[in-house]
C-alpha cells in the first residue's frame, strides 16, 4: 500500500461474523491486509452437543474449502458423508438416484450440525493473527469519504468510527449494509414454512440424502451421526400453525404421509424449529468501495441446500481477489476489483439462485402437463449420464468460476 494507508484504520471491514463473514475473515488471515470484523452478537463457543439441532448439507467444494481454511480438522468427527442422493416426487413415477462411487468419488459432500460448524469457525477465528474483532458491536452508519468508507460502530463502550478501503456486507438477509448503500432487493414470499427437526428412522439412511417433492413443498432427509436423520419439512405457511401445534406423533404422521415408509417408522422426534421462507436477491452486489456476500447478497430457498455453500463461494472468490491485491500492494477496494468480482460470481450466483427458485415452484405444481413432464424429466436425469454428471458437478458446488480453495482436494 502507498503512504496514504495511514489515513485508513483498516483495508477490509467485514460486517457480520456469521458462517460467511467468519469464513471470509479466516480466508484473509496471513494476507498482510488489516482486516476488522464487526459482529452484533457476542461470540460463544457452545460445547454442548444437542441431538435436536439443525444440520447443514455441505457441498464437496465447501468441504474442500473448509479443509484449506484449517476448519475441517476441528469439525470432521462431527460430520457425516453424503455418499448417495435419492430424489423423487410423491405420487409420480420417476426417480433420480445419484451414487458418488459411480462418479469416482467417495462422497458428494457431508452433513454437519450448524452449531459444530459455527464452533469450528470461531475456534479458527481465535487463531487469526492480524484480525481485529469487535463483538458484540453493531454497524449503525456508513458514509463515503474519498477513496474509502467511514463506518460507525456502536457497542457497550460507545461509538467508534473506522475508515476502510473496502466494506464487506456479510450481515445476512435483512442486511443493514445493503440498505445503507441504497441497493434494492427483489423479494418473494414463498408462502412456505420449513420445519427443521431430527428423527430416528427404523432403517439407517446409510449415507443417503433424500429429497422428496410434494404439492405442499419439499421434504429433505439428511444422514446424521448415530443413525439419526435431519428433517427439513416444508408446508404452506397457511398450514404452519396447525403443524406447529401437532404433538410428536402427529408431526411424525405428517412426515410419513409425505415420505412414506421406505426407512421404516420414525421415532424420537427432536425439537422442531420453523423458518418462514422468502427469496431476497440484491439488485447489485457491489457499490463504490463496498460488496455484499452470503445471505446479504442472496437468500435462497433451502430446497437444494445451497445457501451457505453459495455464500462461502462468494467469500472465497472475494478473498482470492483481495489476496492478489495484497501481494501486489494495489488498492483492495477499487472499481476494477469489484467489477472483476461481479463477473466471477455471476454464473454461480444467478444459476444457483434460479435453480433453487424454479425447483421450489416447479416441484410443487399440480398442473397435469407439468406432472407428466416432471416424471419424464426425473427419468431422463436418471438415465442420461451427461445430464446426471452436470447436476452432480453443480450440486457439489462447481458451477462457473470455482475459487481455488474450493478445488483443493482434502488431505
Ligand atoms: C431451513 C434452512 C435450511 C438450510 N439448510 C442449508 C444447507 O443444508 N446447506 C446450506 O449451504 N445452506 C443451508 N441454509 C442456508 C444457510 O443457513 C444460510 O445461507 C447461511 O447461514 C447464511 O450465512 P450468512 O453468514 O450469510 O448470514 P447470517 O448467518 O445471517 O449471518 C449474518 C451475521 O451478521 C450479523 N449482523 C447483522 N447485522 C449486523 C450489523 N448491523 N452489525 C454487525 N453485525 C450484524 C448477525 O448477527 C449475524 O451473525 C439453510 C437455511 C434454512 C432456513
């Protein structure tokens, strides 16, 4: 950096220390850049394993990246490999079966309790050499000033102003940064609510993830440790209060009605948590000296289990560009870098968001011509090898420009 650096408190200010903001801070560790992170909630490593908690399906690209970032060793023992995927539609013929071994792979990815991933990221953040963290502290205002941005942070100690070359909004679906930059967002309410829980199936999932489409929304069953299964059951929001009020036996009966008895009877239902589902897509992901990543840039339907995976690829691509600038000493927040970021992310961002959205709508429709087309499509995907291969590659997180950290296969 030139002499002017002394006018800046940091090179990169990351707003948000959720899964994506934390991953970005870790990816920039050792870059020589002065990185500051601000997170509204006090960081807390939660050591208490809880069989009822939410799990994430991590794509192969994310597993590779978490290995390269030094997070995987901490969480590996808590993860379960996804070796097979089974996709079907209730009441229709046609099934897609994907087997990692047929594609020369040991696994397509892995499931991991979200709490364990959060803990692993926090532990790795603690080892970052040059990262300054403000938490709990909240970004409350930003203003553009010359070739930087001045951010106001509020915490129990009062207010603080920081001047940065680049502001990163990793502050989630209701992003303050996005609003403060005047970036609009296209919002769509799916009128669906996802119930997340765990169950004990009579027959183990044995590394197989099930996605079952129904007219009331998709249901996913994810393989977890100790023969348990993670459930994401989507229902119309108009029906959510009724489902929430069901007792355990009633909820299990609803689940069986949607997925059948292929895995035998379900028992030992864990705690249920509900999430209303909406799509929120930022109309732009960059502004002068600012960029949005993760849910702040795009919040998508969980049908393809891609939200964090996509946000992680945002973070890795941005880190790759910033590390390049750190090596040459050039400006980390100029328009050329931001435009390059937009171009590198376009295909993955647009494609993944569009796939999740059309899957969510297309698989729920009961229109007769669509039902026939859908069954034929499932059969075609199952039988046409190149189609299957393309879906596998996308599902594993390799669409468009793949960041180098996501390509590095594990140890
Ligand atoms: C039911 C369900 C199932 C899902 N399953 C999967 C899955 O299997 N696989 C997958 O990849 N994804 C999945 N997702 C999506 C995934 O959970 C999200 O995409 C991901 O957690 C988003 O992370 P983030 O860091 O971008 O945002 P967040 O987790 O929302 O983090 C934002 C952070 O910013 C902080 N913040 C906000 N405002 C401020 C401020 N003004 N100042 C300072 N800090 C601030 C917040 O405290 C928060 O910590 C699922 C989502 C749902 C709803």
